[in-house]
């Protein structure tokens, strides 16, 4: 029987998954108009500007803890905000929203081995088996169900970028569990956002000078507003609270909801098609997630 706190945590994780599904679909939809690094920079810069009246007081209250934990904050900001979103927005230039989100769905399988290394959590045979099955699902997706693609190494750049983004997110989920209890969620989010903006600014400046200038249009403003308020502030707050309550392994399972939301959004807004290899890969990833978590978490005798 789930406690009220656990049920609330699952609900918050569902909200985060829906918000991030919209993030992926929008990134794909506006890929020709909004450059990827500009999108990553402005989503966090705008989010920080909007939330500063609420987050700055929290950071000030937690000043001593923030200074003590600056390395942890920097790692979380780089993994979860800089690397993850930069790679994701680059990835959707050459892979579909559905493919990107299905690759992201292996995150719950990558988390347990990372948790063993970083947190000292023991890895079981079920987790290893789940990782293998889920990896097979990813191979099916990126190969488009055609094994000749593997022989010719004809992966799209977007698929590879999305694998890197997924690895970064998995590490973020594990490292997040190292947050000390005395550090308020608002203080952590505010500090991480500030670090992310500082790290992304030189990348955005380079992109502006040599690749593409960020356009100022009605659509770009609307997209960035959603990314800042929904996919940044709301989603990260909900996910961080879910991890704090359930732990990284259980909370990481919520990533499997993102393909469901993304597929629905992509059908409606992008006219993307769901193919047989998507379904096969999704089933393998789901089976791997079940093997790597539900089976692995069964209590052992002794």
C-alpha cells in the first residue's frame, strides 16, 4: 500500500514526464527556427529571471550549505541542465521526437549501475538482465528495425547525441540523491539554474557568432516561455521532489511515461508515424525496466 507521500511523489513525476514530453516535441518542431544552444540558454535564463524573487531568498537562507556543496551543485547543473538539454536539442535535428524519447526510456536501466558506483547500492542479476534487454530495445530503435544499418554503422547523429543525453540524465538522477537534507529544493534549483546559465552563455555566444542567430518572433517567444515555466521550473521541481521521496531508481521509472506523452503529442502536432520497430523497441525497453526494477527489488531471504 502506497503512502500519501508516495502517491503525491508519483503524481509529481507524472507531471514532470508530461512537461518534458512537450519539451522534446517542441524542440523537434522548431528545430529550423531556434538554434539548439540558444534554446538551452534562454530557457534557463528566462526561468531564472522569472523565479528569482522566489529562489534567491531560498539560496540566501541556505548560503552556508550552498557554499559547502558547490561541487555537487555544479555537477548537477552541468549534467541535468547544460549537457542533457544541449545534446537533446541537437539530437532532434536529425532524429524524430519519438525516437529521441524512446532512447531516453533506457534511463531507468542505466540508473541502477550508476547508483552502485556512486551511492554504493548493490546491483542484482535482475538489473543486469534488464539492462541487456533494454539495450536491445534501443538497438532496434536506432537501427530502424534493419540490421543492415548496424552492419553499415548508419546511425544518425541524433541517435548518438540522444544516447549521450540519456547517460547525462541518468547520472544526474543518481547524483541528485547526494543532496543533503538541509538544502532546500528551491535553493538547489536556483543555484543549479545560475550555474547552468553561466556555463551555457559562452556556448550560446559561439553559436550566435558562427552558426545561427536566435530569432525574436511570436513563436520563439511562446516556445521559450513554455520551456522556461513548464519544462524547466515546474518539471525540475516535480522531479527533484519525486527523487527525494522515492529515490533515484524508483523515480527514474517515470521516464517511461515520456514516450507515451511524446507519441501522443508527436502524432497530433508533428504528424510523425509509429512504426513496428518503435513498438518492438518500446516493448523491450518496458520489459527491461520491469526486470531491472520490479524483479530486482524483490526482498531476498536472509
